[in-house]
């Protein structure tokens, strides 16, 4: 019995390998940063420019966050050894929730071990079989899984397609509650959800709006409060989910920010909250500090968006096809999966670390290198990345 499972695992692994989608993890020997230390195939240490972290504000190795986390280790200990409702809630957990709600201008917030868990728990706790959840077809895996775990009726609309969303709202009209859910930013494309139109449709059809802002919190919008702020619909979005594991220091933890009764109900019923250990105190303390830094990070946000603009302009001028947009996720389109993988390998030889994405993560024939800019990158580094792409792109016949 166990033998046959091991055999079939081996077979599946070789199928994955044969299809060219086997994921190998590169070891990094330095903190996460603009420049990271890794090793080449010969085992020699090399320093490479990193274009694939979600380290948008460059806080992953921020000295103030490291100091704050160290101080919290001394004052609050290493771990909680308990879920929140038994004996796992410290003042730090509650302060992080209050800080998050104040930053996002919601009544309250609740911290989960990750945003994957926040999305995994939110639907089942809030919706029943009389209700409908209407989900963008490109939403993150955690939203898809969270919806699967709930008893709500499921409706799906084509990515950012408002006519289709309205059609689904009409089909769901007899349901008790209708919840529209979308990523604020679609992570493979760097495209921003059409929140003003979504909010208009929600109001027209008496629906609620939930936005997962993992790729926006901290750096999109004037205050860094995310896509709702950027697009002028703060207060019209009812449920926000997000992560402390990307721009806000990049450690771990996720949240749901919403009206108090929604947060209170999640505290009673959300299973990833009830049955998983509390986030470590040092991470909570540093996340509070990360929000304070992000609130004041006007300069870092400007650097980030300048870098994205500079990279987009340089790459377009070099002849690459990008997905147009205004987000620091900049997809460099290649098409063929094998070619995208080869381009990434060549880039590493040129000292720039990038990752190729292909089917099934993106549609077939739409393989790409997804680059991500950071406020930690210097203009010189962005120029170096464009030069490396230009050289590698010519080597592979991707540009002329
Ligand atoms: C990264 C991401 C998540 C998961 O966040 P974690 O806190 O790392 O679990 C959820 N949703 C979206 C849209 C994401 O990009």
C-alpha cells in the first residue's frame, strides 16, 4: 500500500520534470535584499541583483525592524505555544490589529498566521448556503481554496470583466448575501482590479466587496493603504485581506480588516484562526513598526514607482513586450515556456536573478519572466537589469 503511493509519487515527479515545470529552490545565504548572495552551479558564491522578491519597500532587512524584533524577543519571549483564544493573545497581537485597522481606516482587524489562512477562513465563517460568492477568475489560490471550504454558492467572472460580473450578480440575485471578491492586484500580470466599477456594481446590486490587497498594502496609494485608497474607493470596500509577508517587512502573518461585527465573528468562527498557533511576538512587534514606517514612506514609494517606470521604459525601448501597467510587478513576455526558462538561466549568468513562470501558473503560450521592482533598488541597478535583459534577450533571439 505505502509502496504503491511512493511509486506513484515518483512517477508524478518524473512527469512534472518531463513537462518542464519542476520547481527547484535556490539557496540564498544572505538576508533578503536588492543584492543577495547565492551559489552558481559550480558551488561558487555569487552576488546577484534580485528582481523577484515581494520586498516592495525594501523593509526585509530594515535595521529598525530587526532592532524592534530583537527587543520584543527580550520583552515578550520567543513563542506563544498557544492559539489566540486559549492563552496566545499578548498586548502585541491586539496592538497589531488596532494598528492595522487604523492604517486601513476600518473599524477593526484580526491577525491570522498568514493571508493564505485569512482567505482560507473568511468565507466559511461568514457565508452559508443561502449566500453567493462572486469571484474573479484570476484570484489567488488561497481565495479559491477558501471559497471551496464554504457552503456558499459559487459564481465566477472573467478577469476584471465588469459585464460578466454584472451578469453573475444578476444570476445570484435570489441569494441572501452576495460577496464579490477580487485581488486588488493580479500577481502574474501586475494589473490593478477595476475597483470603482466593482463598487458601483456592488451598490447597484446590493452586494458586498472584498479585496485581497497582498500586492498593494504599504505601497499603492498616497498613504500606502492599498488599491482602495489609490482608486478612491476607501469606505466602499467592506472586507480587506492582506499580508505582513510582502511589503510590510516580509516576515509572516495576514489579516482581515472590516467592520467590528465581521471581525468579531471571524474571531469566533474562522478555523485557521481558532486552530493554529498565534503569530510570534517578535513578528507582531516588527509588523507594528513596519506599518509606521510604511505610513511615512513617501520617499520609498516614490523610489519604487520611479524604478518601475524606469525599468518599463528601458525594457520597452530595448524591444521587449511587457504587460502595460503602473505596478512594480513588470511581466516580460516570452511566450514559449522553455525559452523563458533559458532566458532566466542566462540572466543569472549575467548576475540578475529572475524567475520564469509558465503554464499552469499562467495561460499556455504566455510564459514570462515576472520581475518585481523594489524601493531598495538603485537607478543604477535598474539600468544594469535592463542591460542584462537586452544582452540575454539578443542571445536568445527574443529581441532583435
Ligand atoms: C501572497 C499572497 C497571499 C498569501 O499571503 P501569505 O501571507 O504569504 O500567506 C494571498 N493572496 C495574494 C493575492 C497574495 O499575493
